[in-house]
């Protein structure tokens, strides 16, 4: 990984997008920012615009209406950037894979760097996942 | 008002328009009526008897499309469901009940796009849930529905 | 005065590229019309349910809404039990009530936090969500997960509450009650909140009945309905509790109803734990006969309604799901017209829609030119609170 990516690991700016989720994952994301887990002490911040983002955090089971928008958001995110697929729905559409209104899985739309499975993933799993991503960027082997 | 009283009131008021009554127990009753009488009966149930409109649910029964209008009496703790059978599955029509209660606004839009039922008198049957580019004439909750192919939707 | 701007709701769901979901048309500062377009969360759950067995459908309906994660499964199993006449053991009924009330506590506290954020009280947001954590801990102890509990099955519940967990649950409930007392004083006695929320977004009793509004949205307008009392289920008719109603129907009344309901929920949980009978938790039903059934449950937002039809096979022929927000959303259209733009977010938050549905709001002027997105709306709301504080000399 290059110099730019390594710099990003100091303080990851994250843009959250939901493509049709039940909100459990979205609530767990907000929970990570509240005093008990407080991801902001690691420098991880949720931003209001994808143009400021280093990482795109995707929840939801890729509803058909959202698929073109996710592509657009990925293109607008300044590179280098990372994509985190959050939850069972983000990883593979989960229970909703047979639905008539879900599109293809997220990793067939945009390249995914980190999968955090769970329904919803616990905040501890999220912290563990983000640490793995940072290690990967820094070139450390995963134990 | 107990469930037996309300069933009697309906039968007294509407006579032969009440086609069939199935009183399952103290809390549940299913009443068959003709689709053309739906507005009159729902107006009586909602406005005169004061029951709360729960929701309407449609079912594809292979031979017909069946719509159930569920009303709850919170004072006495039961739900009565008015059943209307639409025999014409190619072009099903029934009168709208939005003239009786505004709470039917969304469910009629939903039943229109998911089953293809047309609600006469409802000017706003725009899609509520399905994407804008969903193919016309394809109704997901019908039994003969074939899902459209998935693609990665190049924008 | 017509210049456009987009208002996507953010920063937590900053889907700024999304097309409109709520389109509010404004003239100057006042909202004159609302158009609604949903479907971004439509996952076809009713259709999926038809291809799964009755046992599997329960897991699917759990994921309709993350916050009402026990209400939908309880309504679903009650519909199947209504269909087939299955009896549920007493202990399971009490456990169902406990899980439901715990969910109500965490949902209302979550709402308090979000409402605080929309008004500019970010400390209330942080504290509200921090004080939710004891409830999530209890849930994890009892059910194994913070959300998506997988507790329900047809004929009973899946897991029991162990005797050794009860003192832990009671201690955490004590913590929660102390923190709730503190938040209640801070919120209900704040003059700025009174000025900000009273008289805003009023829904009268007649309108609430006409729109068939549910839950705290209806109760704050004086409509005295609560499924737990009117169509008793689980163990609600075996314990003593009160239905909380308001009269004004404004945002403040809705906040008061939710906060006072939390006290009732704590009382119900304590009574259920105290009276928890011995016995089995599962009546082990075998087949589901043909027929129809209806299940109703009082979720934190209002009544959840499930209708299930069976033809004797192992899958439902039809599974209709109606969440409470489906009936409450149209009241937003009614209550926001005539109000100012800066109040739009709090009026929407007051009906407590499932959060995913508050994601996308768009303001346009009467020539259909886009005005602002939700980030801007929230900022306007927070600025109005600041202005009021200054005017009141606080």
C-alpha cells in the first residue's frame, strides 16, 4: 500500500450509506460513536459528504433503487478509498437474497475491502474489523 | 359492543348483502360481502360503529383475488375482517374506500402495484414501494410472478 | 422567494445523491405541501415469507425493523397461534412481555437521543444512547444478542430467563431508572424545550382517528388506544400498569407520553419477573392446519398487525405485515403543512418513524426547485433552538 493509504489509517473519515437495511446495523454504527465504545477516540469520524470520505461504509441489502446510487457514490469518493461491507446484508444480502427487490450483492457492484459479518455486528466486532483493515493497509499480516 | 352484537347489527342493516359470516371465536370474525357493497359497509363500520381501520390485505387465491379489510374494536377487543372476492383477475376493480377514511390512502397504492388491483375513484395510484423502472403489468405478489433478472445495473 | 436547495437528512444517513423521499414544498418559511416516495427499504418480505416455512418466517420478520425486533416476531407467532388455536405456556407469556417491554425501553430512549440531536442537544443524544446500554446488556444476557433476539417460536419462546440472571436484570433496571429520572427532569422542565415543542405539529383527536394513527402518536392526541390493554396478549392482563395519554397532540405531548411510558415499562418488567411462574416455555406444536389468523402487538411505535393464511402445508399462503409507521407516516403530511421549515425534522421525528425512513427528505419551492437537504434542515432546527435560548435570556 502506498503513502497516501498509510496516512489515512491515522484518522479514517467514514461516509455511511444504507441501501435498504432494517436499521439495526445503522443503530450499531451510531452506537459505536456514543460514549460506551467511542470510536471517535481512534480518529474515526462520520462525515456528511462523500467527497470528504476515506471509507464508504455500506449497510443494507442493495435494494434495486439504491444500486445506481451506490455506484455513483463510489465514483465520487476520492481515491484512495476503502469500502466496508457492514453486516450480513452488506456482505451478501443475507436473508434477502431471494427477494424480488434486492439487486446483486455489494461486491458485484463495487470492490469491497473489508467485510464485517453479523446481524448486526456487535461494536466489538466493528472495532476488530477496523483494526484488521488498518493492519492490512499498513501491510501487517493478519494473525 | 360484543362481537355477536356487531355481527347482528351488520346482518340487520345489510341483510342479503352479507353473504357469509364465519365467527371464528370471541375475537375474530370474517364476513363475506360483494365488492360493489364495500364502500357502504365500510362507511357503516367505520363511521357509525366507530371501529378502527387496521389495514387491508389482498391474497391471490388462484381463482380470484381476495381483499380483506380488517377493522378493530378497541373497546371490546376483537377484529372483524370484511372479505371481498374479485373474480376477474385480468382486470380487477373495486371502489376506493379513501372516501370513508384517509387511512386507506397508502394501502390502496400498495395493493395496486403489488397485485394489479384498480381502485375506482382513487386518483393517486402512483407506485409506492417498487422502483420507477419496474416493468408494467408485473405484479410481485401474484402467484404466477416470475422475478426479473438481476443485473449489476450499469448507471 | 424561490431558490432551490436539497435537504438530504444526515449526517448519519447522508445519502445526498438520493432522489427525493419526502418532498416538502415551501413558500418562504412555511411548508405548503408534502409529497412522499418510499421504497428504498422495500425488501419483499411478504413474498419471501411465502417460500419459507412458518418457523423460518419468524427470523425474517425480525429484520423488518431493527428497533421493533421483538414486536414483529411476537405478532407473527400470535397470528399463527390464532390460526391454529395453539396454547402458549404461562411462563412463555411472561417472558414475551419482559422482552417486549425491554425493547420498548431501548426504543424510547433511542428516540429521546435522536430528538435531542435534531434540536441541537447533543449531550442528550450522547447520554440517551449511553443510558440505553444497560438495556442492551440485559437483552444480551437474556437472549444472547443486543438486537435481533431470536426469542420467539410458535407455541412459546426459545430461551428461558435463568434464576441467576434476575438480580442482574433488576440491578441494571435500577441504574436505568436513576438515569431516566435525571433525563426526565432535564427534558420536561426545560423552558426552551417548552417554547420549542409546544404547539408544534399538532394532530387533533379527530384527525388521529381519521388517519387511524397508532401508538404514542395517537395517544398524545387523546386517543386512548393500546393493544396491550384492548386486545390483551402475553402477560399484560396479569400485571397492573397504566396507559399514558396526552391531550394537546403536539410534539411535546408525544415526548411526554414516551418518557412516562418508560416508567410503566420498568414497572411491568419488575412485576413479570416477580410473578414469573414455573413451568415449560414451549408447547411444541406439530402441524399448522389450514385457516387464517391475526396477531396484534403494541410495538414502541404503535400496533403491529400480522395476518397469516395457511393451506395446511408448511409455508404460509399469505403473510401480510403492517408496521405501525405505515399508518403514522401520513399524519406527518398533515401535521407539517403550515409549519416552518426549521420544525420539519422534529415533527417527523415525533411520529418516531423507523429511522431508515427518515433518511431522505427534500425541500422544494412551489416551482419544484430543490431547496435544501436534511443536513441543512437539521442545522435550521438546531439554530432555531439557539435563537430561542437567546430570546429567553438563557
